């Protein structure tokens, strides 16, 4: 079998049929779909079983106790038979035919990982945009070249989403690459960091058929996620560990990672605190500011390199200087506008 789609399923009754149907209507015909029902509380288990009954030679269903997205993907990977695997999110879909071309190119190049363009669909207003690879199209990157590429992969956002790649299953197995089940979210980026570091042959194709649905009710867009800072810090530690164990101690990786943490993730974490329905916002701000992730990022990246002196930058500066009261006032009264 050429390709295994691994589709974790949890609370996506509204989206799952479009997801599966978009795979079934591809002209590519040598594949399996593994639907991993992660103890979904809605009608998804029955929908999955119905698909398996209608397409018994193509679709298999795994019903399991809830493990989270990482655990569901691991369960699917253990059952997969395809030469390549595709980690497909159950609220996303193919917008056009084309997976045959992506697979064929990967097979021709003997790529451990084939990276692709994708489409973002904003559910709130229906707007779409195409995100293209930062890699040279058609070039086969060697292991040594990928080691260097990973150094700037975070700010380029190339290692964030697993569903923009197909992976050679043998490559994942031989290198013991799995999702860390301690992460209930943000599990993609550590997986991809390790996979990109270990890849012997890597290539990219500009074929935007996968549509990533930006949902208003997705986990990352909820008003408050408890211990989000600790979840983020765990995946930060995991990615740094993977890099330390599998590459030279190149300071460019740590600088790039720190830039992303301070420019992007810090504001996301502050928004989680100040737009969330939670008490002790000041205490949570101090906990974040004193975390190993934030203090190390300040050591690895000079925030004076920011192009502007926006209010975000001033909040970042106050946190760096441990002027938490000023940061608290700025976040609560101005940046996130709470009375």
C-alpha cells in the first residue's frame, strides 16, 4: 500500500464527513484511511463505523479511551501499512485533486519527508490564503542541509504543522519518531523538529490542496486554557532537547527559537491570561515572566532587534526587566482592554 491517512477524531461531527469524503474523491487509489475515535462524545463514533461498513477495503476504525491528539496519532501510526503516512486533521479537507502527484514526487525522490503548500480557510469570514514552502521546490535536501535548515525553521513556521508533510513510514519507525503523549496540544512542532533533524532526504512541492480550517471554537482560540504556559514550556524543552541530542550546538537554532517565543508565543500566552476568565492574572503573569522558557529566550535573543517599538514590545521589555506591575497594567488596561 502506498499511503496511510491517519485521522484522529474527536468532537468533529460537523466536519468529519467533508474530511473523509475529500480523501475518498481523490483519483489516487492505493491508500487506507485509519479513523482513530479518541472517545469522541458526539456522533463521530457512529459516523466512523458507518464509513468503515461502506468502505471495508479502505477504511478501518480504532475506538480507544481518550488519549488526546498525540495518542490518537500514535495509535494510527502503529496500525498503518502504507509506504508513506499522512497525519490528516479531521476538521480539514482536500480542496482539489492532487495527492497522487505529491506521493509520486516523494516516491521518485525517495524522500523521507515531502513538504507541501497548503490553504488556510478562516471560518469566521470565509477568507482563504495559500501558504507556500520556504524550501526550494524540486531540490532534495541532504541530512546535513536539513540540520542547518532546522536552525531557522521556527520563525519560518516550516516545522509547525505535521499535516503539510507526508512521511516515509519506515523512516519514522527506524528513527523511533513518535508524538509525545504528555502533550495534549502543540504536539506537532516537537514531532517535526525531530523528524526534520533526522531526515536523510527531504523535498518540497508547491501543491496547495490541503485546506486548514481556522475554527472559532478550536482549542487554541478558547478564552482561557489552564496551564497553557506550562504546556508551551514543555514542548519548548522537548524541542531544545531534540536539537541538542541530534545536531551540533548551533546557536542560530536557539536564537531563532527565542525570537519566535518572544515575538509570537509570549503575546499568545499573555492573551490567554488577560482575555481569559481566570483570577490571579498578576500572579500568572509573574509565573510566565519567571519561567525558564521566557528567561532563556531573553538570554538567547536581543529584543532590541524588533523592528518596531509597539505596545507589544513595551510589554515584552517590562517582563524582561521584571517590571511586572507595569506589564500588568499595560496588558490589562490597554493591550487586552479589561476594566
